[in-house]
C-alpha cells in the first residue's frame, strides 16, 4: 500500500513538472508573439505568422574621394541621380529611396557645399549610427516626423531629407539612414593653406581665409576632383602612371593669360590651379623655387570649380 502511494506521488510530481515546463514554453512563445518575434516552440493554436527577415541590398557609391555604403531592405526601391551642371548647381549626387509610393521618399544628397538648414521652429537631436558615429536629426514645428539627417562630424556635404514619409515608414527610413558608412578614400592632397587667392589675368579678385565659408568648400571640391588612386605618389605608381610628380617648365606668361586659384602655404610653398581651356596643365606647385605638376585632375570637375570661384563675391 505504501509502495503504491509512493508511485502515485511520483506520477503526480512528474505530471506537475510537465505542466510547469509546458506552461513556461507557452508563456515564452506568447511573449515572443507579442514582441513580433519568431516563436521557439509552437504557435499554440494562435493565428500567427512569424516575421521573415527581409533581405537587404548592400549599396555603395564612390563620389570623388568619398565612399558611401548603405543597407537598403528589399521592399524598398532606390534610384540614382548623378547631377550635371546644366541641371543644378547645388548637388553632385542624389539617391532617392521609397517603399510604396515614389511620391513619398527620402533622398540622400551629396551637396556641392556644406548642408545648411533654417533654424526657425527647428529642434535638433543627436543620434547614433550603426557604426557608432554620431549624426544630427532635425524636426520642425513639433512635428513627430523627422525632416533631415546630417553628418557634420563625418562629411558636412552629405545629408538625408524626408519627403512626406510618416509613421512606420519614416521610422524604417530612419533605420536605413543609420546603416550609412561614409569613408574618405586616400588622403587629402589639398590640406588647409594660410590663404586662398583668385586672380584673373594677373589681377587679384579676392582673398579667402579659414574664417570664410567658401574656404572649406573650395578645398573639398579640389580634393574630390582628384582621380581615384592619385592621392599619393605610391598610388599613382599602382595606377600605372609613369611618375606621381614630375618637374616641368612653366612659362610665366601662363599666369598673366589665365585665371589662377592660388593656395598659399608659406613663403616657399604654394599650389596654383590654372584654369586654361583644353590644357593638360591644370595644377602646379612651387616649393623652394622648384616647379612641379600634378597628374590625375578631373577636367570636368575643374569646370565646376571654375564656375564656383568665379561666382564668389569679392572680399
């Protein structure tokens, strides 16, 4: 009789343990269903479709000496817009990204100059990208939907703008923006000089210092105009150039006949960009009285720079 009671007690304990385990399994799956996560054990008779992780497209684009990488989910569509000088004068590249309607979208811009915003009614917040770098997200007039995202600590010329996305779509678009990676390729050839002057036929039009807004814009344009691989002498060799730098003869008359953008570093060192039509002699520099020439300058970008410096007001 005692033996039977012990067996019965053991059976009841086993049943109780099974009930507890099943109950825990149920509660775990119910919690995951509420959190819209895949279940571990079963749907337990509920009408529930586990979410499927969307495939992503690893987008990348090189613009000048800047590499942009972005993860775009498969249910979103993107369209590139490589700007020409005839179409606009404010950006060199744009990437339109939309989900359900091409009339509601975000656009990633690479502007010709630093991105700027109107401060009236604006609120800025700092956000962290997936890369752990910081970005700035902007809102207007207490609107819950974000207006723009800028990357001042990484590249001042790049920003996202929101064109009509709301609710979950705006949140998803923000998550897409957070996947961005902005990388500078190589090193800058044109580092900060003391002053930048612009001459036309030997007459100085203006002089810029580091305090002038146009100063950094010109340097960014110059560095982004170098052909990929030519940001060092070693890089030029690898790309098949005979030499990275070569001493050449420069006739002084070339300065008096053309527009010259002069980057002055010291009394013994300067770089001159000569805007001579249909010329392969684009950039020269003088160091300790010796004259050298740069190779690898993009003449199409030279026209853009020339147009920009021509339109800066005299200081």
